[in-house]
């Protein structure tokens, strides 16, 4: 019986910087868990009110929850507490960024094709679960910033047709703000980390079961793997762990993040803390800002499209990301197993779809900061929102078309280089008095890289060769 871990020492693993994002995400998770264990020892998940009497003078005598009081104690009274809080937060941001980049790398290089469709779902699941962990974690300090985000969440739940009020009461244990920490705390420290561990384990087993995917290159085929031995890869992996931990600690020691002492305790009567949403959730806030304020009454119930429309659109967007490998396979009919990754330019349609998705996300993300932009540049916030509304509709299709044209142009450029060679900058005069630039032929390895990675490129080169041969004959004459 074949096991995914059999002959592990005899295996080789591809060596490319873009393949390290998954490892960075896992090592960031290790840093998050270790720092989180330290924070759990001192944190009190309670909304019972106390009067702050700690060393931070501006808040002394202010009524706050035990959750915020313990967070303040971790920050100012526990040795190394502020460093642990910030390591925990910065490592979280690194992990979210690494998972996002890993997902984009899989998409643009076609790393989701058979037999790795399940790998795609695992990575997507990691991103969604991590976003849930971020949401629950940022709510635990019970400061003004987390209270504002919870108020937005309550509004979204309340706008859900038919079951909105019940969902809000269930989450908050009654009327907002309730005791949401009693729900979020076990989710954040037990349930969601356990799910992340399971997903990482499933991803590792799938990676060992299937042959490692590698970028196309000389000597690399669908049946072999060119790379470093497992022992060398393991040593480099340990070094990467130390590097990730060092970066997180350096950022925590030099850059302040989430200064809860400046925000103060959460207050349902105050809807602003002077901060915006976290960058990884800003696209949700941006979608709420761009939605028109429409509503209608049906069966005695008021339905607010200002909430339903952005929630529906963002949910559909994430659902399309999750099932994209299955949609592409169905449309192309390609059910073969692929172990070679593609260059993004060699599949203009897929690359265009990816850039269109990034454009859609980026416009929503930018719209979340429309108020800040209006203040900084002395513009009308309403005018900015109208601009973003137009861009979110026209931007993705335009990005798709432009990206396709760029990819096709890059393919034609590769074909010309493979046939004509590289421009040398040396101009010679022909016998008829004209001038041409000399080209240096490329070696077989670069030619293979340029035109050997896809059937489309090989066909394009075949079409280009006759024209270029005619041009060479004309130059010779």
C-alpha cells in the first residue's frame, strides 16, 4: 500500500520563491499560537464592569469591562506583554497576506488543476477560517475599535430578512452589545485554531500524496520533479521559520499596532474610534459604502438592499473563487493530471479573469477609505463614492480586456525572441542602403522556456517562423 510519507527522504522538492508562501503562512500560525498561549494566561473573557486603576493615567477612573482591563494590564503591567500582543497581531497580518498570495499564486500558475483541486479548497478554507479568527480576535479587547466593528456586524445581521433579529439575539446573547465575548473567546482560542490545524494537516498530506507541482523549465516534464533533496528543503524550511519569527518580533518591537489605550472602552452610543476596518476585511466595508440606500416593504417586512446587495455580492464573489477550478475544468473539458505550472501569460483568459477579480476586490477595498481620502485631498466624499460605484462596474471588464491584450502581446514578444534572438543594439547597413539591428540567438534552454511551455506558444512560434525567415532572407540580400 502506497503511503504519502513513504520514501520521504528520497524525494526532491521544487525550489522557487513563489512556492514559499504556504510555509510562511504555517510558520506565522506557529508564532500566533505561541504568543496566543502567553496572552491567554492573563486575559479575562468577561464583560463585567470594573473601574480602571492601572498605570495608564488618561483612563484611570474610567469604567470598562474586565476584558479591556485585563488587556490594559497585559499591555502596561505584564513584562513583555505589549510585545506579545503586537507579535500576535503582526503575525496574524503576515499569515493572512501569505495565504492570500499563496491562493493567487495557485490561480495564476494553474496550480489548482487535477489532481490538486482539493488543495485549492483547503487553501481557500484556510483563508476563510483565518478571517473568522481575525474577526473574533479583534473583538476580544472590548475597546472602541472592536465595539464599532461589532456594531456594523449587528447591523448586517439585523438586515437579514426574516431571521435577522433572531441571529443578532443569538450572537450577542440578547440585545446588542450583549456578551459576545462568551461566544467569540472559545471560538478564537479553541475551535478556529483546531480547524486551522486540521486544514494545514490535510494540505500537507495532499502535498505529499501528489507529485509536487513545478514551474516549467528545461528538463522538467509532467513525469519528473527537478529540485532540492528533502534534507536540504528541511534545513531551508527551519531557516524560514526563524526568519518569519524574527520579522514578526522586529515589527512588533518597532511598530505600534492596535493601541487599545488610545481608543478607550467600547460604547454603543459612540460609533467611531477614528480607525477603519482591518485591510483584509476592508472590501466588506467598502461594499456597504457603495451600495445604494434602497429598501422595500414586502409581507409587512422591510428589506434593505443597502445591506442585502453588498452581502450577496461579496458572498457570490467568494463562492466563485472557491469553485473556480471546477468551473474551468467543466468549460475547457481538461480532466488530465497536470504537474507543470503555467506562466500566466500563456493563458490570457484565466489571467484576465484573475486581474478582473483583483480589480473588483481592490476597488471595494479602496472605497472603504473614501472618507479618509476626502479629508486628505479636500474632496467630496459623495463624489468619491460615485466614482467608485462606476469603477466597480466598469473596472473588472476593462481589466479583463487589457490583461488579455497584454498577455497576447507578451506571447508574441516571446515568439519573436525565440526566432529572431535578442536585440544587441548594433546597427548594420545593408547592401541596399537600409539599416537593420543585429540579433543574438538565444540558447536552447531559453528558447524552450519562451515557447516550450504551452501548445499555444508553440503554434504561435510556428506561425512566426516563416515570416521571420523571409525577413532574414531580405536582410541577407
